[in-house]
C-alpha cells in the first residue's frame, strides 16, 4: 500500500536566538530553543507535545506556523516548505493551518463583537462580507453556541465561551491542521472537559490534524493518539499515547508521567520516578545527553556521547543510551 504523505514533516529542525549578554557584560549568547528536531504528523492524527516550561514547545509551533524562521532544517506542510514561498503563496498556505492560544481574551479585540472577530481572517483573505457573515454563523453553531452570541463583546463571555469562539475563528478558514497551545489550561476543570470533547467532535467531523501543546498530561491521555516529549529543545521520546502513558522508556518521560496527578484510577500505584535538579539551560547545554545532570541512571557514556533518536518498539522511539540496551 502506498504510504500517505505526512501533513507536517519536520526534518532536523533547529531554532537558535542570539541575545545580549546583559547590561554589564558585552557580547552575545545563543539560546538553543529547538535542536535537531525530526517528526512527522499524519493526517487526522492528534499529537500531544509535552515538556516542562522552556523546553521549546511554543518556539517549535512558531516555526511550524512560519511566524519565525528556522536556523537549520525544514518544515514541510503537505510537502511544501513555506519558508521558500512567496508572500502570496504563504498567505494561501496559511489557510491550511490554524492556531488556538491558551488565553483567548488576549487574542480577541475587546472593542469587536464576536461576529467581527470571527469574520476578520476571512475578510483579510478576500472573502465577501456577506459570505463571511454566513460562515461565522456556521462555525459558531459548530462550536455549539447560540447565534445571539455573535453580537456579544469578549468581556460579556466566560472563559469557556471565549475559547469556543477562538476555536470557531480558527475553523472559519477550513484548516486541515490546528495547533492548540495549552487550549484548556486557563479554564476551570469542568469546562476543560467540555472543550476537549468539542475538539474531539470537530476533529472527527472535519478530519482535522491537531498538534496540542500542553504540560497537562491528563489532557494528552484523554485526547491524543501520539505523544512527543521535548527536553531542552530536543525530542527525547515519541510513541503511541497508550505506550507512552503506561510504559514510557526515557527517564525524563517517566519522571514527567510520575509527576502528573493521575485521574485514571487504573494507573495509580505505579513506581515514582524522581527527577533531580532544575530544568537545564537552553544556553549552557550539558555535554552528551542533555538530561544527564538530572538523570539517576546516568553513566559515563551519557556525559560523553549524545544519544541519537532510535526505534525501541513498534511506533516508539527514544533518545537514550539506556533504552537502547534493553
Ligand atoms: Fe539518562 Fe543516560 Fe538515558 Fe540520558 S542517555 S536519559 S543520562 S540514561
């Protein structure tokens, strides 16, 4: 059978920023936010991207969205490298990929009604206003909100309603891919479940592909098909959600899973994996395996040789010398 082309292909992607050393010291230093990241995402799949704050998840999303350029490597959306396209081609390609942020209030103009906010991207892409108005009604209905909310202003709505509107606005351009950056972390727990269920319904109806960035592993367990774990800008483990949540292999993934409160009673009582120290620095990278200063299994080789990403099972990859010895 012919293999389907992934909708997102990330190949050896790195993103480094140069920043000033500080007020008293001259010179620059380099922040290595994303380092040699390779991953494919197939159509209709939900990928959960997890890692501590500062692990490079949001920078990775910004490079995928072409909001910032890559230092090295490529991102192909449906086989096309957006960074090599003309402005007009980029505008067209951007319709395929939508983004929903954590705090919808900060992304909606407080002086605009819901109708205007949803219509804006369509009008900017040249759609006639009457058609855009019609589409705004349609997408509001698809996020299960009544049409009377079209005349509301952001301050009149709850957090859950605002997030539904952000999702409706993202849907308005009929995207294939949605990048959701912490889509539920600003919401009450009861509302979180409603938003996750809505996202699952929409994904099924429209055959959407999601990349969900979160530090909440219960969100990942509930919604995603695959999990990618990032540490200091690197992909350290990737696999099917079931394997990743029940039996992660990389010591960092194990510690992350163990640190998360478990809502699933069948998974309680597992062995706790304790991580020592603070998250490392994206400026002063450790030698060898970047996780070695915090890893209780670290051996001599871990300090000297950087582990490569290797297949350790069916649909399961990890970057760890120890995982390879099993
Ligand atoms: Fe730990 Fe070594 Fe594996 Fe890195 S390579 S995660 S230090 S065991």
